């Protein structure tokens, strides 16, 4: 394996070396003999094997023992500064060009063992079930298409309406009156013909209306509207199938999203069960919120936030570039506070009848 240095900058300050990779933070390393600086410099010239590194360092008059080189590379790996050269690109010029920035993004999280190309493969091999291609869903579809998700199943029952144009940028005026899933699928196919798209034009009236759609699905995303319990139906279908779920939505002034890792994290039914004591004002308020129907105030800037945050959380499940951040927690963005965020975790209910449906899984090591 040849070790490649990621894009970073460094400067010697006295006996220290200050290195910047993520611009919001710097790393200070003790480097009294300049050996770390020399190691970074020869790696910056080109990716190298361990013997190649030793030769290049010797040419600079820097002698290192095998142990020093090994621990130096392990140190750089631990700081996320190096990765495997072969794992940076797929070798297919068309794929590498199409996914140029996707690969660069994964380069923030790659290392000697976790390759950018493996993250990308997981996305390109993934089958994502998109629940609703309206407000949040249409920008979600665009994000998933940009990431290059291999297969999309789009579920919705609505027709395109002129009132959708405040926020649903998949559609054109000529689409008014036509099936949303058909028009959304046409957009995806035109955008990237490599993405396989299936449409399901269906009104969902219970969790059983989703069971035939979860086979072979790696991720469920979005949110169905039309019934106060639609979120719980989706939750039940996802947990029963063992498919991770990311949902989100907005009230008048608050965006929120959360995810469910079936059998591992709390689910939406767990959250719902942790309601205030019956007969209290808080319980009444919760009931009122649950059943409340408002004129849809969702505008483009808000809808796109929901779609993009759901897509990013979904990407965590698909690739593992990070652990899911919203598993068993509701992440809220407050419009009144300039989208300031908060994370509200809730407990897994040991008696949750929905979590009991989850297939048995062994936690990843
Ligand atoms: Zn549960």
C-alpha cells in the first residue's frame, strides 16, 4: 500500500509543528528534530510505500528507525491526515469525474483502512425508499441524486399543483396536474441516467401499505403527510423490516428531523409513548399538536433545509462516514433563532411494541 497525504498545511513554530487539515481547528505536534515535518514533506511530494518513504527521508538526510516510521505513520493516521492512495479514486475516469466532490467529501473521513471509494460504492449500491416527493421530499430526491444513490423508489400519491412551486423545485409548470412520482422520476433520469428509479403512486392508509416496498431497501427517508399517524405507520414498517429511517418536517417556526436505527435506537413510537401525564395541560397540548392541521407554510429555504439534513443523516447510515447523529433524538432548528440547533434525545421504551418487531441484529464492532 502507498500512503497518501491529505490536503493540509503546516508550519514550524520553534520546536512545534502546527498542522491544519479541517480549517476550523489546528493540530500542534512536538517536532524538535524536524522529522515529522520531513515526513509530511516527502508525502506531499507523492504517495509512497514504507520503503519508499525511508529512501526519500534518507535523501533529505533524515534517518528514521522502522519503529519511528511506523509510529509516525500511525500518528498521522490517527489524526486523519493520511489515507490509502489506491482508495482515493475508482480508476474509472467517468465515475471519478462525476463523483469528484463526493469523493473529496469522503476524503475528510477516509484513512488507511477506510477508503473514499468504499464510501462511494456503498452509496452507489444503495436502494433508498423515498416517502413523499413534496415539500422536503423533492429537495431530498435532488440531494440523493447528487450523491449518486444507485436505486430510488419514490412513493407519493399527489399531483403537481401550482401551489407547490414555493418549494418543490423538481417540477415545472407543464407538470401541473400530473403524477408527482412520475415527474420526479423523469427529473432523476434526466439528471443521472445511471440512477435506477421506480415509482409507486399509492395512498398509504396504514403500515401494511408499506410492507411490500421495504424488500431490499437499505434506507427509508422522508415523511408522509395526510394523516396524523402517518409517521408512526412509516416507523412501524421500517422497524419491522429492520431498515434505518430518517424523517423530518416543520411546524410554523421549527424544523426537526430524527432517525431510527431499528432495534438499536429509540423509535418514533418510543418517543410518542413518553408523553406527559394524562389530564395535564401538557398532555392536552401534545394531543392538539398531534392532530393539528395548518395551511402549509413551507417555503423553499426551509423545505430545502429539511431535505438536505435528512439526506445527510441518511448518508451516515449508508456509508458510516460518521455515526448517525439523530438516532433516537430529535434535532431541532429554530427559525426564530436563525436556525440555531438543539438535540433532544429520548429514551428507548423497553416495552415498546414496535421496537419488539425489529429483527435481531448484532451491533457493529
Ligand atoms: Zn420503539
